[in-house]
C-alpha cells in the first residue's frame, strides 16, 4: 500500500513537526521552573511518541536519537539528574538534529546526519549518573509501588521486596491465565507484613497515583491548505459576480423603478449580498491562524541568542492568540526574526553596561500582537540602548546613501528611514546573528508585500519599539476607483485619507517636486498619469487629489476623475502582462462590477518612487 | 481466532501511531476499527457502544493506558474486554505493572503484522481455554 504509507509518513512529518516546535517553547518554560514535573512528563512523552512512530516507519536515525534523548529526559523527570542549562542546551541541540532528520524525511533526499557527536554527548550524560540510579532500584514512573511504600514506612526492607518480586515473576511465568499474586499478598503470606500494613500502603499508593487532569482537546480536523485556498478563490469569484449583479440590479431599478419583479430582484440581491459577505468572512476565518504559530519559535531563539552573546534577555509575549491570515503568518516570521535578532545584538546592552546605567541586568524584549480595527498591530519593544541617530547619519554618508549636506537637514524620522534603505547595516562587524547579508530593507519589503507598514520609535538609553501594522486579510479589500486618461485604477481605501479638488494654479513646484498647501500642511504630489506614462496634465483647470497615507507619511495623487468606492478581490498578476517599468507600482488586478479589469496601485511602492525622486532632487 | 469483523478500538494520543496500528491491523484482516486519542476518550467510547478488542498505547495525556486498563477491569460491563498494550521497549517493570493490572498481553513497538497476529492469537487461545 504505497499511497497509504505515503499518507502515514506525511502525517508523521506534520505531527512531529508540531511536537518539535512545541518542545522549544516547553524547554524555555522549563528553565523558568526547573521542577515543573508535569512539563517534564509532557516533554518526555513528546519525544517518546516520535520515537514510537519513527520505529514503525523505519527512520532509524530518528529512533536512535530520540532514544538517547529520551533516556536523559527520563532521568530528568525522575529527578536523578538536575535540569541544568548545559543539559537543556544539549537536548535542544538534539531537538535541532531531529528537525533536520525530519527535513530529510520530508525531502526524501535519503540523506543522513552525522549523529556520532551528539549521541556520544547524550550518552555521556546518560552514563555519568547511571550508578546512582541502579542503587535506587525498581522505581515505577507512574505509581509508587507497594513494596516501595512499605519499605519507606519501615515495614519491610529492600531485600524482602526483592525476594517478593522474584516470587511474583516465577509465579507469573508458571501460571498462565490467573493474574500473578500481588506483592502485598506475597509479603503477607511470607509473614513479613500484616494485612493492615498492606491496606495502608495501598491507600497511600492510590493517593500518589492520582491521574493528572488536563483540559479536553478541541474538536478540530486537518484540512489541506490547497483546499482552503480553492474555497477562498471560489468565494473571490463569487464576490466579483455579486458585485456585477449588484450593479446590474441597481441599473435595472433606475430604469424600471416600479416594476414589482425588479423590486423582488433587489430584495433577493440584498439577501445574496448579505450571505456572500458572511460567507466571505467565514471562509477567511478558516484561513486565520493564531500568531502563536510564529511567536512560539522566539522564546527558544531569544534564549539561544542571549546565551551566545552572553547577555541576559527575557522575552515577554502577549496577544499570541490574535488571529491573522495564513499568508501573514507565513511571511511575518522572517521580518520578526530579523528585528528580534537586531534587538539582542544591537539593542540590549551587556550586563555591565546595564548595571552602570542603573538598569536591571536582564534586558527585556516585549513581543505583542493585537487587533486595531481592520489591522493587526505587532510590536517588538526592547529596553536597550536605543538607536543613535548620529551614528545612522554617519553610516548613511559613509555608505553613500546620502550626502553630508543632506545628513545635516534630515529630521529624526527621516534618519530612521535610512535604516530601511538597501545596503545599510550598522553592525560594525558582521556577527553570526545579525549580519547575514539581509538588512532592514528586506524587512520593509516583506512587510510591504503584506500591505503592511512599519514604524520605529526610539529613545536613547531607553529602548526601541518597532510597530508593524498588517491587514487582517489580503484577498479582499475596499478600494477607491480613480480614472486617468480614461483608464480606471484602484487605490486601496485603507491608505486613503481624503480626496480634495484643487485648482491647478495652486500647485507649486519646490525643488522639482510638485506640492500643494493643504490646511497649512505641505503635501508632495505625484501625477498618476505621469507614473504610468500617459503624460501628466489633462489640460483641465482643476485637479482631483487623493490624499494617501503610507507609514505616517502623507502625499497626494493627482487623478482625472474619482469613480467611487468598490470592494474588490485581488488577483495576482502572473507573467509579463505589464511593462516592467510599471509592474512594481501594481499590487494586483481585479474585475469590477461592470466587468472591467482594473489594476490596483501599490501605494507603498509609489511612495518609494516619490521618496527616491525627492532624494535625487534635493 | 477472533472474528475478522470484531470492533477494535485503537487508543493513542499520536494520530500517526493510530494510523500505523490501524494499517497493521488491516494487513491481518481487521478493518472494523475506531480510534480514541487518550484513555479518557477511550473509556467514553467503550461505555457508549460495544467493542470486542482494545489496542492501547501506554504513555498518554489525561488518562494513560495503565489507568485506563485499571478502570476497564473495575467496570462491570467492560472487565472482560481483551486489552493489548503497546509499549515502547521491553521495560520489564512496566510490563509487570500492566500484567498485575490485568492486561491480556503486551507488544513492543515497532512491531510487524506477524507479531501482532501472534499476540492476538495468544490472547484468543487463553481466553477460550
């Protein structure tokens, strides 16, 4: 049954992956309370479980490694060896090997890992303490044995128990159907203890063997992501169809206002509209996952990094139950890894520095998620040294990103913007942690891909805070339809602040940049027609300006006409449908209620184009 | 041997393991199989309908295999139910505990279809004596 086996192996990979991910977190938890018996039991069971299934599936390296790890975990949970950071390091290292082995299984590359070293080290720890264990004798993991209890109570000695156990073993081997005599029975029969003593011991046994109670698991089923994506796509098509129908029925209503059939159609449309919206929300929710899925990997990462940098860092996580779309989950991990790495590497000071400044020796990083209207807000805040604006400026000049003259006039916010420019990295030396050739520019690009924005707040000596705002879902958005040169474009409504009408005569040019003064505020402008190569001016004496807001920076987009608001389903554009010159300005395409294909403008990219122009012109 | 149509309950907290055990059971001709994800879930299922055979893991959250076994043996309705315990390795002490608690047989994982068949035959023979 090759298919069946494939499916089982697939399940094994998915489940083991979840377990291994959770282990990281459990170990970090364990370091907070090294005596947490329940947690130790769980960790033991997790590794044990993987071993069991791996054995069946013939993943021998996995069996070998989990077995060696399990031996140590067994000793930890039985208190034979203490939980030390060194042992935790070793076990976590072994968990990393397990992840690698699992990766080989997933890739079916037939590769093996060299486990000699890790196995040897695991066995070393395992061996060290083995003498002291054998002395403690037959310790049962789950229930205290009657013999042990009687021994502790001083009723019998260990020899008596040993003898009784042997008797029992022999009895079991010779008697087939009857259950073998109990230790208590043997001890009473041989006159070592009284029946009352056994009863008392049994009562104690019952007490110490109370099962642990945990909340019941949730009722869930696993569904292939592809199926969910299919459903989401279909709902997207349905929304497009609904939008068209809405348009048609409202046209019909305008044409035949008193027709009862049309009224009935409109009522039905209203109902269909409502149901489609509900369905849309329901489907999107099936794709929502808790950010916990991403946050979970950070305690381990912070722990490892802090240890390797010889710093004390505490990670506080809140709001991990906040739900976001799956695609957000998939794409937010890398930016967060980068920001957190930076915080540990550059933000948090060494113990000595912190002490000198009267800060607690343990630095803290706060990672939180919360919902803010239609957005989710993810914050990473450290209490480290903060960002040095002067240093950033110097670096910017050094790297040729700005001229010394520009550096003089940059505002604090603008200085921070430099961090996100390609080719910028403040790490004086490339460490194995931060300097991996990926800079904050990649962070910004990734967040931009998610239609999100990033903002930095920093104070010297106090710390730095990164605020990342992301839309809850990416597939369906509200847009403002605008027209330029008879072509319709969609601007995501989330970026639109307001629309204004201005006489062309009030548009000024400052430093080659067109601007207007809007209620005392100078607003840079960009002509949509120019961006897309239609030529800038349409000759009319008044302009419509869409004021948009991108990461706290406002600018205006000049268009020929405003067409109104519409909910659209974003479709990715594949292939070379648009000239490469403009493709980066486009976030996707959609079909309107009128059945027209419309391009959706990527405001962040327009902003970047504008910013580049500004710097060139300055 | 047991009736090929008998209803079997496979108890394990790891769904991959449940699938593996089901697969092995199918190989030796049993296909009427239900699953439970821990001892507590299993007891609920056992009390709600009739089962003829239980294959259970040992180490599970909520209620482990041993506790489940004890409760089966002390339940008027269930006490005669054959239980085969799956253990990770031949840990003698654990096996002794299980036998004392009334397990019909135990099997060490990983096991083959052949071994499982053999163990089930042993249980059947002892029960029919």
